[in-house]
C-alpha cells in the first residue's frame, strides 16, 4: 500500500481523483491540502472537507495558498461551477480543518516518513513551490512526485498553456527546477480519459456516489463547450491512477521548463525529449480501458464504505 498526500483544488475532476484514491486498496491517503484554482480557496477548501465527510475519509485536510506567487489569480467557474462541484450539493462539512497551513502539513507528512510518501498535485503548484522553498529536503523525502498539469502539445486555457501551470507559472517553474523528478501527467495524456456515455454506464449502479457526486458533477462538466464533442476529460484522476498502477500510463524522460513571461506563451511547459539534463517523466499514453476499469472498481469500493 502506497502512502499519498494529495494537493488539490476541487474541482470536479479533483473530486473524482479523491474518490479514486480513497476507494483504491492500493493507496492510503495521509493528507489532503487545498489551493485556490478552479474556484477560490474558500470553496476548494470547503469542497475538500465536504468530500472527506461524504467519502468517509479520515485524512487531515489543510488549507493552503489562495493566491499565486506573483501573477493575478485565475479561476474556471464555467468548467466547474461557481462553487466548484458542478451541480453536486454535498452536505455541509461536519468536521474541522487541520490547524496547520497546507505547506506545514506537506512538510510534516513527508518528513515523518522519508522515502515513503508519494506527493500528488492536481491544482496550481503554489503550495508545492512554497513547501520546496520552506523545506528543500521534501524533494528528497517524497517517494515520488506526480502532477496533473502542463502539456507538450497544446494548452486548454490558452493555446500554449494548461490551466494549472498558467494559474501559477512561477510556482510551476520552482517545482520543475527543484531537483526531483516531476512526473508530468499533462493534457496530452488526460485528453485520452474521456468520460463518454459508454464510460458513464460503468458507473451507473454506484448508489449515492453516483447519484450525489458523479452524475451532478459529470453532467455539468460535460456541458462545457470544450468537452461537448468528445466527452469531459477526467484529468486529475489520471495522476492518481498513475500512482495506483504505473503500467496504465507510458512515461518518457524529458526536460520540462516553464515559460513564466511570454507574449503568447505564458504557462507553457516547454518539453525537450532530447535533453541531457532531465527533470521530468512525461506521460504520453493511457491504457484507457484499464483506466476506466480501475475507476469503476475503486468508485465501487468508495461507495460501499
Ligand atoms: C486541470 O485544470 C483544472 O480545471 C482541472 O481540475 C485540472 O486539474 C486541467 O487543465
Ligand atoms: Ca484540479
């Protein structure tokens, strides 16, 4: 069983990533930290708490950064809904936030078991950059580090940039330059994970998980213009799935640098597959059939308990 800490901005696909992590018998979620992103920090944090109660998770939830390091905040309410979870109306949280800042929870959790805890980030990288700057040894302590973010072909928020990287390009640059290997699960990979009608059938009999979370989230998400044709991409769950079963996703070693100030390309993850000074493992291909089977299986376990 792998121990994992998840930094996220729920967010519809973040919510599904949490359900996947919680339902997987391969993972033990040690903590959830929140960052402003898809919606503002107050909402992403409240959503993380509500999701913890709804899913029956026990991991601490800690609030992190509400603003990018340097740039102005951007959000995506048109994709995720004004409160961040589409049309889902989860009950108000009954449990409390961890009193620590997310950055402290990240440092404490990784430092308590060096080499044993995986770190996954599915939102803008502000908290991770602050944690790296505060305690650089986290780059050695993390068993591995995986992000949903970036792309080596095209962006989504702009032609060049993926949302999570664009939302805090300076943080992303710090993270990629920190000396560890970042596994980049970017749009090139996550656009292979489309929740089509056929896929949705696999989730049809999952009780309250389906009725109260999957359907109201995915119905809303799927109506966004970028997803209407091919179905909504469940980006963040791909990063968690990589941790559960690395054989689901092909990765290629590369050098990734973040464009922090471009005329048209701010937030671009410039990926060099021929570089000598590697800093990343870049996801290229998804075994979609096995990915959806994993989600259905883990969601079933999450809904049972
Ligand atoms: C990423 O941006 C957010 O909207 C999603 O939650 C995902 O993490 C996709 O670009
Ligand atoms: Ca996200």
